[in-house]
C-alpha cells in the first residue's frame, strides 16, 4: 500500500504536472526501436506488430471515430496500402475510442473499419494502454518505421503541412522516389534507452535524485537521446525547480530545436519562472511548426485566456478536439471557460478532467 | 460518445486502487488454474513443457538480482524436497540469464520477450510457481521468505497427492480467505474489463466467502452503484458502516447512494464531511460536483471539481 501510494504520488506528480509525459510521444524519437504493439483486433483476433514489420516500411496509426481527421488519414493510408505490394508495407492501426469502449462504440469502430474496407488490422486499445504508453498527443497520430524496425518519422495529428512530407518519406522508404537529403536517424545506444527506462522505474520508487543521475548518464552516453532530456525537465518541473527544468529543456532544444515536447517543456519552465511573454512566443512557434500538437495549443490558449484574448478559447477547444482524452487539456479548457465567464462549460470540462484522471488509474503503468 | 462508460470506470477505479492487495493476489494464476504453455525454448533450443505426469517447479528470476540468486540457492539446497520433480528457471527479460548454483540442475529459459512472465502474470521476481503433473497450478509463492522451504515442500506434497500442510501451502491463508481473494481479484479484473454484472457476481461471491473481508463488501457497493442498483448499494454501505462505523470509503459510498436515491440533504452532509475528514476525498468532491451541476449551481460544481483535481495531483484518491 505504501509502495502504491509512493507510486501514485510520484507518477501522478510527474505525469500530471506536465501534459508531456502522458501526451507527447515522449518515449519515442526517430532512431528508436518501437516496443511491441500487440492486442486484440476489433474482430476478436490477435494482432502482433512483429507480424507486420521486417518489410521495407511499417506504419502504426492511432485513430478514433470521434476524431475529424482520422477518417481522411485512414482513407489515404488505405489507398496507399492497396497500391503497394503487400510484402513491402506493413500497417497496423490502433483505435483509441475510449478508456473502456462500450458495445455500441465497439460496433461503431467495426462498422467504420468494414465500411472503409481497411486493408490492415485494427487493434482496440482497451484501457488506452498503448495510447498512454506511446504518449499519443493528438488523434490521429502516426509512427513510420523503416525496414530496420526503427522509428523513421512521427506524425502528430494529420496536419495540412506535414502529412505530404510523411507520405513522401514513406515513398522514399519504399523506393518509389529517390531519397531526399534528410539527416539519417541515428541509431541510439540501447544503454541510453535502458537508463531512461530505469529512471522511470526509479521515479516509481520515489528515488528522483537517483533517477536524475541515471538521466544524466543517459545524456552522456547519447547526447541526441531526447527522452532523457524530456524526463529530466518534467522531474524538475514537478519538483518546482524551473531553472533546472529550463536547462534540461534547453539542452533538448540544442539537440532538436523543433521538437514539440521540448518546446512545450521550455515554455512551461518559462511560465514557472514568470516569463509569460517568452513562453507565449515559444508556444506560438511550437503551434506554427506543429499545428496539431495539442499540448502546445492548450497551454498557449490558456495563457491567451488569462491575457483576455478571444483566441485563447478557440485554441483550447481545438486542443480538446485533437485530444479529448487528455485530462490536463480538459482542465485548461475548464479553467479557460470559467475565466471567460462560462462556469457551466467550465464545470463540464473540469468534470471530464477529474473523470479522465480517475479512470486512467485503472491500468497504471 | 468519446468517453463511453467512463463513469463506470470512474466508479470502480478508486476502489480498485484503494484496497490493499496481498502480494500473491497480484498474480493472474491461482491454485487449480491450468498452467499456460511456456512459449520460449530453453537455452539448448528445446521446448519447455510442464505437466506430463511430472511436477514442475518454475522459478521466475532476474539475472543479477540478489533476491533471485537467493532463491536459486535456496531451491538448490532443497534437493531432497524436489526429488522427482522438474525444475525450470525462467529468466526475466530485464536481466541476463543467471548463473545457477552448482547443486541446482534445471532447465533454463530466457524469456527475452517477457511472454512467459506475461502468460503467468508474474509481476515480481523472484516468484515460484508449482505445477502438478496434470498441468495445474498448485501454488504461487512470491519472493523467498523464511518459510519458503516449508511452502515449497507443502506445494510439492500437494502436487504429488501426499498429505500436506494447508496453512503453509496458502501462506497462512484460510481456504475461505484464499477463495475470497481469488474471487475479489476476478471481480477487479472483470470490472476493469467493463463487465460490471459478472464483476458484481464475483465480488458478491468474495464477500460471501469471507464476510469479514471489507474490500469485497466495498467493491460490491461500488459495483451496485455503478450498475444503477442504488437502493441495494445504500443498504450495503449502511451495513458496512454498522460494522465499521468510521470506514471512510463506505461513508462516501453511502453519500453517493443517498444522492442517487433522492436523500440529498443527508447525502450532501455526509459528502461534505468526507471532504473535510477523509484523506482521500476525491470521490466525495466528484459526487458533490455532479450534484451541484444537476442543480445548475455551476460555481459550486467548479469548486468541487477543482478540489478533486488538486487532490488527485497530490496523489490522493
């Protein structure tokens, strides 16, 4: 019980203090091997990602029927898959309809899959285990794996700017077009990944100082390994050390200046240090580069609402539409609505934030 | 509907986390269950099997972990106890294959993908699972405590059909408590899986098997509430409070049941009291928030939800 409480305190502090860990592909980056994606398919069979890898490219797409952009993304992917020899491209889709989908919701997902003749399996992510494990930031979100099984690209949402580039990258992997000059994803030392996972486990045991040491070690081994910087920044933010959080986030940005989550964490550190204007500028940059990154949208919207700007609520509403399963975003929307003089709407969003936080504890890591 | 039966999850979630779970209850397998197949080959590439008229002692260990080494040494020393049985060492994916003590002769399998750990629901190392010759689980022994030798001996006696010490075999649990624990675990899994009616039946069976087991009674109340049987839930929580007048979770449960049955004044009093006195008042705040929302008292609802979020962020329930 004591261990459970400790786990709850630290994991909740770290998880909930930042939308990042729960919602930002925070454990993934280009060059990493993807953990197993297995599960029960919507038609009752079992799906293993390993059955779909080992090809020239593999795509894993997270989607839901309530997401406006999911259907266009699925249709394009389905059409693409149909036109490719089956031995070249593997596709697995993960439906993130709800924490505990009802029979009606399950039927709806099956209906969409059948109506769209999806030529790839649909895993029903009951308990949103994979959604949280991979830190899906917006729905849909897509992972592209190369022939070596490593992450080649992550597409957050289905943004107008970005999706064509994603399919272009897919074309390249399949040899349909010449390879563009893009920096090759580095093969990340497994030791850095292991140390970061160890740090996560140490957090569970309330040993955050040791966790930070392990992350520093991971940084030394692999200075390009972003998840280590991200986790360190989140730990510092949760502990109220904005300066150290800013330092970790800035080290991350020095490695990958456009990384959405590192931009978010740097902005959060700025907010914590009282630099609201700086945070807003950074978040505006994040939103421009990653229009579907819900966490940046939500924080920017929240700051705008506090500044009395009408655009704030629109951003918050859009962030929730992109990721209604994120309690932090729901909370920001609730507070934004209250601040904008809509306590009824605020109560609704805050209620949802409470429900999501409580329900997400069912599975646990 | 984005959240589906989220409310049901919410209804069960806090309780699932609230109730202390005995170490062995965390395992998926219980006595009498059919042991899953072992999906990995041994280090010689041969398939690993259980059953086949021979009792198997499965040692789930992690290479490099002192406690696992301690278990291997302890099992090696129990050579006579293990006579005529098959010993299988299943090495965790989190570590290398451990070196075995010279006296321990065993089949070794490196569970590199964690498939065997998953199939057996093993969540900690070391863990010992005894499977009888018919392929059924006889005992799951977590860790390597002082009574390990006795427990393993009792399990092997039971597996061989010899007289055995029930108390040792079950780790000191009475058969009724063991049955209640099994049913309670099943109820939790069913509830987490959204199967509320089956979960309720299992929780009731657990409560019937061990009436003193408050966790089972609380779960029955929660599931009654979640399935809309508010009147029954109210009676259940009232009975718990008669037996345990200050049981904090039952107070919140009763408050919620009273709200559902229309006794709002008493319900609000109880729930407000819980928000002041219960260290884990999230459910009370949430119930009050919903009540105020129903009354169009938005500011009060907002205040309750904010308080719930704040408590959740503190790690409270």
